[in-house]
C-alpha cells in the first residue's frame, strides 16, 4: 500500500472534536495554523496523535483525494446499536453534495456499509444499505444533534 502523510492537510483539526482541549466538532482548533500545521505538534493531545482518517489509512481514493482537497474527512466509527459505519464529516459547507461524496457514499452502500453524513450546518443523515431496516432508535451525533435515518434503495442514491 502506498505511504500517505498528512502534509499540509489540517481538515480534521476542524471536523473532529478534541475532548482534551474541549474543542467541539466543526470548529477550527485554536492551535491550528490552517492549511499548514499544528502549532503544538509535539505536545498535541493523545486523541490527535492517534487519529488517522480513512484516506491516511490508504483508502477513499487516490493521493489527490486528500481530505483538505475534497473537503471531507472520512472516519470509521461505531453507530450505537448498529455497528460500524463510515462517517463523512463536512470540512467546508456544501461538500456533502459533491460528486466525490456521492460516489463514495454509493460505493460504500453497495458493499453493505452504513454511511453517516455529518453536516456543518444542516441535519446529519444516516444512510442504511439496501435491505437493512430502520432501527427503532434515535441516533445522535457527538454534539447531540438528532440524525435523520434514510434507507438506501439500490441504485437510487
Ligand atoms: S484529515 Fe486525515 S490527512 Fe488530513 S490531517 Fe487529518 S488525519 Fe491527516
Ligand atoms: S491540537 Fe493540533 S493536531 Fe490537535 S486539533 Fe489542534 S491543531 Fe489539530
């Protein structure tokens, strides 16, 4: 597998919450030199040290699809009561509507993965693969926002 590095990408410094810093998801970290680097890199919190997005792990498109370029940070997470899903976090408003996001959402649903779109401003959405029933539950994002649940019908995303 090709070796990938973050380089000048700082997208997850906006999309992801950092509990140690009390930094909420969807807001830039105060220590981020946006599009350059972390100003406290050597002393950055453990959760920052350990985080690897899907792209950094070698998936989610070519080297050109680095999260800051496609404005989406993808991450595998547990969906309470359902199991693992792939989460697409919007780094820039509107990126969830891009062709990139549509393509990778469709591709994941077709292979049976659950997909969550985490929006910066609107409602977040959980897409379930064809044949999977809507769960009898209310699913919430980290910030407590209720997530709309949508069942994917093959070929109709
Ligand atoms: S989004 Fe991925 S590639 Fe970008 S800084 Fe975070 S871990 Fe690195
Ligand atoms: S501490 Fe550094 S790596 Fe962690 S979110 Fe802030 S800028 Fe990013």
